[in-house]
């Protein structure tokens, strides 16, 4: 069991690393293409659309998988201990993520605030009810925004509306509905892995792959799977408030990518995945450095030379690998020194 959990943690780190690298790529392209220094208004998109669209879609869909991997990680955390985490433990994690989100983007609602609320709700549902409530809530969440809009609640333009279903201007990212669906699917994906036999699990994955690929082909045929890009506000409603068909299509792509990476990582490709693993292990620190410091560099040096753009993306990823390896080295060194000191003290005590 320990070996399986260790392997799960390693695979999860690989997923997080790929997601962080995708976020770096997406942010850098949009910052580079932005008219000002806010990353919202995009210039010359028609001129470079043919070149950049595949990269934006690829990086975008993979970066959205961070919500899914966070749900998987949350399940791994709460069911990885002999005792279920107490309320104080979840409050610490929720507050920490909330503060990180505020630090990165104090004027808006960010992915870390979204994750903190998702964690708090999931914890309460599992602790005071049962995990089956996660199933119900997850599959209702994509419809939550439409349901709440139908009732015309007296909150139009309020902060509560913005963080639950998104505002009309799209200035608040990651509204709870529909994005909790991905977080909840991450929880359920690991729950299935624990409770369902390998044979049944493989059958479920095959059925999901067939259904999702059929769904994606239908979407591509009718040209309704692509996000609606607003050149006056790239991170607006077209990205974070998609229609249901777009949302389910993107979710299918995200979960398929998770399954694909999990399948490939079982082979002996440790050297290939080592870089992603190290980035994933220190994803929070790396993301903060990327978002708070590299953004200024991108705005400072952006021009029409696309070779410089892709070099900048590569340099950020290489720098992220460097940070992951260095942090890993020093943390393990401190840990080993503490273990040696502990054994030394225990030996001295036994000889008194």
C-alpha cells in the first residue's frame, strides 16, 4: 500500500508539473500579445492567429487540469492518514490558499481562492455526510450557474454573484460554478481507484474514453468546442463562463490527458518525467515566482520576434526545473541532517 501511495504521489507531481508548465506557456503568450501591461487586451491576434491558436489551446486545456489534480491531491491528503484531518487542519490549508490568492491577485477572485472554497466544501460534505454527496454535488455543479441565474436572485453585480457564477464583465476568474466539477472529478477519480477493482476500473476508463472521444468529435464537427476569445478581455466570460457543451468537452480533454499521463508514467520513463516531477513537487513556489516576477520581464521585452517568445517560455520552464531540483536538494539535506541528529541523540541516550 505504501508503495502504491508513493507511486500515486509521484504521478500526481508529474501531472502538476505538466499543468504548471502549461500555465507558464499560456500566460507568457497572452502577456506577450497584450496591448498594455495587464494581459487583457490582445493586439495583432488576426495576424498571428494561425501560429498561436494551437499553442494557446494546448497550454490552456492542460493548465485547466490544475483544478482536477487539486481534487485528486485533496482526496490523497484526507485519506492518507490513520485519522481523518480535524477541522483546524482544513482551516489552516484553506486560509493559506486564500492568502496566496490574495497576494497574487488582490483585486480579483483567483484560482487559489476557488480551490480554498472547493476544499472547505468538500471537507464538510465528506466529514458530516459521506463522499456520495461529492458525487451528487459534482455532477450538479456544471448546471449551478444556469440554475442560479434562472431564479433571478437579488445579487446582480455583487461580489457573491461574481465568485459563485461569474460577473458579466468576466473580471473575476474561476467562478465556483461550473469549475467545481473538475475539482470534484479529481476527488472521485481517486475514490474509484481505491474502491473499484482494477478490471472494473479499466473497463470504466475504456467506456469513458469512447464516450468522451465521441463527444469531442461531435463538438469539433459542429465547431462548438472552441473557446470564444474576446480580444478586448482575453480572460473574460468566453474562457471562464463557457457554455455547457464547451465545458464538458474541455473537461473530457482534461481527464483524458490525466489518464494518458498516468498510463505513460507507468513505463520506465523516469528521466523524461523527472523534470515535470520536480516542478510539480514545488508547484506553488514556482507558480508564485512565475506570476509575480516573470510577468514584468515579459512585458519589458515583448516585441514581434516570436523566436524570443518561445525562448522565454523555455527559459522559464528550465528555471522552474532548476528551482525544483535546488529546493529538493536542500530540503532532503536538512531532513537527512535531522534524521542523523535524531539517531545520534537516541544512541547517546541509550548509552547513558
